[in-house]
């Protein structure tokens, strides 16, 4: 039993070596608006994703672009000898998750002396980068 656990731990260690994670907490944008932008770069190669975010008109794309640049820097720090993978276009956005963050609650006056709640939403974004595995035809060469 102990040997299997060690093997699994080694496999996880190797898998974590190739992936890079970056998180953005409490971004003051509603999760729904952020997900619209996040869906455009999910599964896309990193350099193409940066271009998509840079030329997007949505305000959430500015925050996602800086987060993606941070994830790229984390990947480069973990893999200093594999910088050619980034240039070849093998690094891609494996996972991007947008979760709801804290909600600031404000009160706005409403008709007939009532008070209406305003919910100012925020979100947490997590980006995971990975390297594409070479296909079998490339390995045969």
C-alpha cells in the first residue's frame, strides 16, 4: 500500500511541475460578466488568448489579461528550460474557473418609504496552464 502511495505522489509531483496556477481574488466584477470573457479563452493557446483579451472591449478582459500574464510568469518560473514550449504554442489554458466572491450589500431608497438592496458582486478567478501532450505521430518521428 505504501509503495502505491509513493508512486501516485511522484506522478502528482510530475504533473504539478508542468502546470502553473494563478488566482485573482475579489475582482470587483460580477461573476456572470467575468465568465463571458473567461469562456472565450478556455482551452486556447496562451499567446492567442492574450491577443483575444487585449483586443476585447469588455472591462473584465483587462483583469483577466493581467491574471493570464501572471500565470505565464509562474509557468516560466517552474519550467526555465522549456521556454521553447511557450514560443511553439504548446502551452494552453487548461482550466479557468470563475467563482462568486464576497458581496457588498448597499441600501437604496425605494417608493413608499421602503429600502431596496443593491448587491455589488465580486468574483474569484483561477487559471491553470498546461503543456499539450505530443501526439503519437510526432513521437514516431
